[in-house]
């Protein structure tokens, strides 16, 4: 059986955030009040995260929803007076 790699930026950012914080799929499942199997299906791209889950993930990982989608904040440049 061949697996396909997801190109969803949410999944990549979620995995990176989990690695940075040392969280497992079980930790994410507990935060979302669901099973580890359900998280596995979402992280494989088989099932999409819903908006409420994405909001909960952003709080759980301490990042914005935009960050979970790979968007970066524009850098502010100070203007000399």
C-alpha cells in the first residue's frame, strides 16, 4: 500500500509545533477530547480538522491560527524620526 504525503500546511505546522513542545498524538487527542486514532486520521489527511479543532490546536500549541496555516507575521520596520 502506497502512502501519499499531505501538502496541507496545517499538518506540517502541527507536527512542527508538536515536536517543539514534545507533544504526542495522544496529547493532541486529549486536548481535542477525541481519540488518538481520530487524530491519526486527521494528521494523515484522511479527515480534515474542523474550525473549532484548529482554534483549540492554536491555543494548545501557543500559536495563532494563521501560524498553523504557515502564514508569517510581516516584520515591522521602525521609521526613524
